[in-house]
């Protein structure tokens, strides 16, 4: 189990969660942030600091955003486990499901 970042983060990328994460497991894609499922230690430090309430424990992701659970895992299929987001910086990609979402207007 891990934490999942869902739809409210798309095109927002606030990054407050990155600052709070003690294990550097939150990676930045083009349109949203992703939590590495193998690097996350389930501490929950990221959840309360998210200004758009986009972070959920995997079992608690709202039904309408369940596809983001799969997208969160898929984002790391090619990337693997680099052992820290700060080592590699922004990744110019997104999970296919996220890349296909319509752009949000005026939210950022």
C-alpha cells in the first residue's frame, strides 16, 4: 500500500508535498506529481499539506478517481526505482491516463 495523488493535482503541481516528504519519493511529471509506490514509507506527511486535497491512502481514493491509482503505478513502469526524486528532477512525461485528461482552465 502507498499514498496516491489524484485528479485535483492535475495541472496544479503545488509541490508542498515534496517539501514534506522525508524519503524523497514524490516525482514531478508534466501535469501532476506521482508517489513512488516502492519508495513511499506510508508516513502520511504529504497528505495534510496538499492545498487541493489530492493525496489519499491507496484504499481511500474516492471512486471517481480510482484510475489515478493505476496511473500512479504506471508512471514508474519505465522509470523503475531511481531512489529519490531530487536526483532526477522533473520528468517530461505523464502516465497515459493523465496525459489524456483535458487541460484545466484557470486553476493555476
